[in-house]
């Protein structure tokens, strides 16, 4: 009787381990890396970038929104992207900063584009 219970327990443990092994590889969605956009980090940073882009539409406040964008989004980039990922992201960051510093072109949503592209690259 005890041997039968041990065998049943062992078989149920083996089944649970095999299910966990099979499920661990299928966590990503079939559409790609869309999960990064809905993480708390993604929602907060996309919202902040959208606010910076909307505020940059006002001519007098444009410079202030650029400074806040560089500090907040740049800080997020430096603190959350280690090593090689940071080197790749710096090029995009400089493009976004350049777009924001050109007076008429700065109405383009460059901060939102930058944050979206960084989150999708992960």
C-alpha cells in the first residue's frame, strides 16, 4: 500500500515538472515583444514621453519640456539598459534629442517614438 502511494506521488510530481518545463518556453506572445509595452515601466515611460511631446507643442514651454525629457528619459535609459543595449539605444536617444532641439521639427512625437522603439527592441 505504501509503495503504491509513493509511486502515485512520484508520478504526479514528474507530471507537474514536465508541465512547468513545457510552459516555461511558451511565455512570449506570438505577435512578438508586445508584452514590454504593457509592463508598468512601459506604461509609465510611454505616458511621460507622450506628455513631453504634447507639452512641446506650446512654443514658450518647448525648451522646458526638452530639458525634462532629456533628464527623465535619459535617466531611465541609463539606469535600465546595461552594457551593449545602452550603446545601441544612445544613437536613438541622440536622434530624438536632435529632433526636439530643432524649433519647427520639435512638434514631431520624437520622445514617444524613442521610448516605443526601445521597449520594442527588448
